[in-house]
C-alpha cells in the first residue's frame, strides 16, 4: 500500500484551519512541507478553496480596513528629498474596532544658534554683542478623534528655552481646541471651541513648522496680541469654504492679556486696575478667484509644486479695555485691527504680503497724559525653491512698521536674507539667515543685527 508523507498529512490538517499556507518541497525525496528546512525549495503560497471563492470586493474592503488602522506617518505625495519623503504632521493610530476614532502624536523641535549685535546711534551708549543658543520651539502635539466629526487637538510647549537670559522657561498649553468638522456634511460649516487661532494674519495662522523664517514679522506679532492673547484666547469660531474659492472665519471670545499689552514705544503695560468688559469679535474672508489657482492649505512652503493665488481681508474688534494710567487717569480703549493679505506661488516661486492697521494704540504708558492714535505696517516675503539643487531655497523679507502714524521717529524697518535647505521637506530642514532691524529715534534709536543658524525636526 502506498504511504503518504507525514508532511502531506500535516498539510491536509493545516488547510482545515488556515486560509493561506506556504509550501516547501524536498529536492531529494519530493516530500511537501509547510516549514523551511535543509534541501527544501519554496513552491509558493496557496489559498484554500473557501478563501479563493470569497468575493474579490470583500477582500479589498478588508485590506483597506487594515491599512486604515495601521499607524502611518510618511507622506506618499511628498517629493523625494535628500533624506527621503517628508512625514505628515503627526503619526496617526486607529483602533481596529472603530476606525473613525484615532490618536495623532507628533513632536516639533526648532533650534537656533545666533550672533546678535546692537549698534546704538547715540554715541553715549555702549554697543552690545551676544552669542546665543536656544530652542526656538519645543512642542509635543496630540489630537484625539472621538468620532467622524469631532476631535480635540492640543500641544504642550516650551518655546525660547535658554533664549538670552531667560533660562529654561516653563511648559504651557498652546492650542487646545475641540473641532466639529462638517456636522452638516458640507465644508461650508465647521466649528472650533476653546483655544484655537483666530486669523488676524496669514503668517500668524500658518503653522510655525510651515513658515519660511521661524521669527515672524514684528508687525504680525503685534497683531497676534492686539485682539486676544496669542491670537488664541479662549473663543468660539465658525469657519469653512466654498469649493476652495471662498474661505471664511468668524469668532468671538476672550480679549487681550495685560502682560502682552504694548504701547507705540514698545513698552509693556505699566498701569494698574486692568479690565476688559466685553468679548472680542470679528471675521476674515479669503478669496481664490482664478480657476486652478485655489488655496488648499495655509502654508508658506510648497517645494516647487502646484500654484495658488489668494487675497483676503479681516476686521477684528477687542472693545471695552480699561485701565488706570501711571498718572491716575482712567483710560478706555477699543482695539480695532484691519488686516489685508495676498499670497501666490507658481511652482518654485512664492510671494506673500500683508498690511496691518491698529486703531486705539497708546503712544506712551509712562506719559503724564495718555495719547491715543493709530499704527500701521506691512511686510513682503518671498522664496524660490531649487529642486534640482536638493531643495535649497533662498528667501528674503522686508518689513516697514510705523508704530505711531501721527509723528516721525517711530519707524521700525526690518530686512532678512537667508537660505533654507529642505533635507526632508518641513520634517527636517536647516537654514542660515542675516537680519537687520532699524529702530527709529523714539523706539530705541539703534540697529540690531542677527546671524542665525536654524534647524527643524518635525513629524
């Protein structure tokens, strides 16, 4: 009687429990095995009859479900940089039993080595120079998705650690907002609650990992404090877009913070009894009028791909600000901010410009009588990416800010020239820049020069 090899019997038993098995053949005896070994040649994978007869569509569904729940971080649509494809912002993890829920985890580290000189125009003052190394931004980011429509995003940050003489600083909460995405099934209506950015400025709204130069323009930083603290004081906002042609945001919430309240001379608030009796409010609208040139993402880095053109306008009011001046004068202010923006890119070339107008600016907190007026400023920045040279990108920025419109001597002028090297997109990049800031006679009367070597690690 012919005998069956033991391996064939095992194969028959295994097929009862497994849908797919791998077979190996002994080149000397011809016996079949399910495990590799000496003198065994792999024949391939074999599928059971039941598995083969399953509808193909069902198999695709299972494969897509598995792919959806696996952790992912690589951006498959990214260009191939010197160190590989860029990563998406944060690694996403989904549970098997409910893929609509998820957890996104990420980190961002920006380091700076800097040489800084201050040259006073007053001969009686001694010039200063510094060597400084600090962590411009250190952040741990997390997003929890509760359902298809609802998620919560926050970050813990320690920015400017070891900057000048500030020491190690302390960790604090940055973003901390609940997002309700497309509750009515349309991109026209979305909501954010709590600590989310209001769009007082395009460059301030762009994620800091996506800006060309880590330090934003001075005038934009002032706008970030003029309506609400760090442009993200606790608020409620509605936002959306219509076919990427029209974007809007409207919001109301907590007003300004006295610790970031400045006068036209650059002094921090020195009064007392600070109080704001009302919420801020306002809105922004951004238009992309040309077909095929729609803005799909708020960023300053495009890596030589695509094109966009947009213009926008915002008007924000932070009313009913009151305080007692150093001269015991009761001061009442209604901060108003007008912001106009334009940005465009075509493949490697990018340009962006903004204008700001501040109403109810205080001239000098230390003056015996409070003067209230206006301030205005603008900047323009641009970058050109060279993909053929491993994504090296020269950039420049010019800024002009008249901190007090009604009198000369309050101008701040800033010039920056630099070069970025995108080793892995925004995931890994280095930069070298030169910056010269000129402060007019009434706001310091000096020139400040900085040479910076910057790095970023982000996913």
